[in-house]
């Protein structure tokens, strides 16, 4: 349970970081 939650959190952080980098590349 805890490992699954940690995995989901890590995947969400990676996805959000990818979208942030993509947004900054598109903005600038």
C-alpha cells in the first residue's frame, strides 16, 4: 500500500515536471 502510494506520487511528480518543462519551452 505504502509502496504503491509512493510510486504514484513519484509518477505524478515526474509527469508534472515534464509538463512544466514543456510549458516553459513553449512559453519562452
